[in-house]
C-alpha cells in the first residue's frame, strides 16, 4: 500500500526568510477492526501491515495466542456508501472453537494514536489472561518458554541507535514511532513504524503470531517513546520478558511490570538508563542498594 506518506504544501520560515515548499508527512487514517462480523475497535494508524496490526491487537486483548486460532483476515469490500473499498476496515475471523469475547459497548471503543485502548484494562485482567509466565525458571522450552533472558546494560545502550538507524519512514517524515524486536545480544529481528506507538508494537506482535513465533520469550522489545501501561500490557501478553523505552514509564506500567515479572527499562539514552522492575535479567556488575 502506498499511503504511508503524503505530500502537503508548507510555508517555511528560516531566519525571517519566507518560502513555500512541499513537505512529506506521515499518513494517519482510521482502521476499524471487526471480529467475526461485529465491530470491535477503531484505531488511528499509519496504513500498512494492517492485518498484523489487527492480529497483534487481538493478542494483547487475550483473544489470540497461536497462529492456528486465526482463520482469516481480509479487508472489507464496500466499506463506503458507494461500495468502494477504503482499505480502512478489516474483518478478522477466528478459527472454529476459538472463544469469541463478549463485544459490548465498553469494548467497542475508539482508540487514539497515543494511548491505545484507554480505561479498559486493569492489572488483574492482564495477570489472569496472560498465557505465558515471564518469571524466570517457570516452564521449559518444550512448553514454548525460552531459557531465562540475560542482557548486558552495554547491549541495551546501543538499541536506541540501532532502532533509529532502521527507521526508513522516519527519515522522510520525522513523525513516526518505532518498535523493534531484538535478541538479548542486540540483533534486530523485526521493526515496525506507525504514528501510534501501540500500533507499532501490535504490528510486531501480529507478524510474530502469523509466523507462529509466539511467545516471544527470548526477545527484547525496544520502543521509541514512553513506556505506557498499554505497551507493558502488550509485552506481557506476547510473552516478551524485557521492555525498554527511551522515555519515561507510567506508574501503572511499573506496577504491571513488578506484578508480572517484566523487566522494564526507561530513559534509555546512551549508557544511562533507569531500571524500574525485573533487574534480575540485567547483568549488573555492582550490588544494587539504597532506597
């Protein structure tokens, strides 16, 4: 799809000199997700990887966890009054036997590009619906749980630059968030960009679901913005043990990380970082003390 960016005329002022020029902007359009024929949610997103976005959203909602639970995802034809296809409505069909969640007015809500599905989730809901434990030593590889993740702080420190270097659309627009999936050794496995940070994560997780890679229990999730509760939720629901962000976490994200065993790192800038939970996964060379 060719709608990732759009061109607009802009008046440019530099040191008092005024000129006009075209500017490249990141595209933002609504995407409606329908589940088994019923509207579920609307999110503002950058077009592209829409099927992965829908699949990842359903992983974070606890609806999907395996590729065989997903029967099909298609764009809905005739989405407008004149019958044309906007490519802004996707229909997700679950495999036979997969429980369909209760779609009520509380669930059928509008989501923004900045905060995800607001006011719906709770710590208890995430803890009770998460399929894969994050605590080290629980499960084994036969159960789909990778060996405990250990990561060097020095490895974490290079992830923001590696994430930024791989952002192709950001270079043209300066207006996209990114989410990258890394190995504990710092190798980039996948990267998605979107106007919404939670959409970028959904696209990553959805692609992993489609490829049969969940849980992502041997990986590190790096995000370009802050670490909100929604992003921590999405990491936990995908079985990702480490979430790192270049900016601050929210208090609820820290609470969720502490309760579920998620390693949460914020303010990751150069060799400086704050570890808010799950410090046992970091190879720290000095004892942690103080209050």
